[in-house]
C-alpha cells in the first residue's frame, strides 16, 4: 500500500496533461541517421525493446537522450540533482505550469527514497518519435512506468513526465 501511495504522489508531482495520439506504431522515432528503429515484444521481460531482446536500448534520438537523463536520475543520480540541471532538461512551460525545478528534484528524490533506485526494462509499447512509456523496476521489485514527451524544438526538452506504477 505504501508503494501505491508513493507512485500516486510521484504521478501527481510530475503530471502534465498533453494531447496524445491514439495510433500505435511498430517503430520508434527516427534516429539521427534518419532510419527507423524496430521495436519487438520480448516475452521474457514483458516489454518492447529496440533492435534486440538481449538488452534494453534507448532510441538514438532527442527523446532517447531525455529519457536516458530521467532514467539516470531514477537510478540514483537525483541525489545530487540541481535546479540548473532540471532547467536544462525541462521546458519552461512545464516548470511554470506543472511543477518548479525544486519540486521535480523533490519528487525524484522522494520516489527513490520510498521505492529504491530503478533500472530500465523496456517499453510498454513501441516508442514514438516524441513520446514513450518506459518500464522500470526498482531495487525492491516494484515495477513502474515513466511516461515522457519532448518538445519538437532544438534542443528537445521534456514537456510531459509522469512516473507511476505499471499496470498489469
């Protein structure tokens, strides 16, 4: 029950409602070389993975780089996270409308304190060019989802972030 409350708190702290498309595609967003990365369902981890089921790989794209940063924070780096780092990764709108930088830091640090550090497992569905639902698992065994969306600008910044318990 405590982990459910934690996920709800983290979700409330990091939620920004944005319009999402309803179509699901079998390819990830375009990479820097312009080709599409194929995603496949990997039964042994109950997740989609790019290129191979042997290991979880992030897309080679602005989305992948921002998701990688978030996953690094959830793996324990949030302990030393600064407001300047948060500002470098999130859109101004997110930090103004949803939660300020110190709130992002507190939410990430609080999630780790209550559930433990997390590792990337794969995706709940094939990632899109600017959106993904990454599956993570904490050191305590709790599985969760990190939903992320990035802006279309250069650099692409996080405009949507939600950390919550993974559904069945």
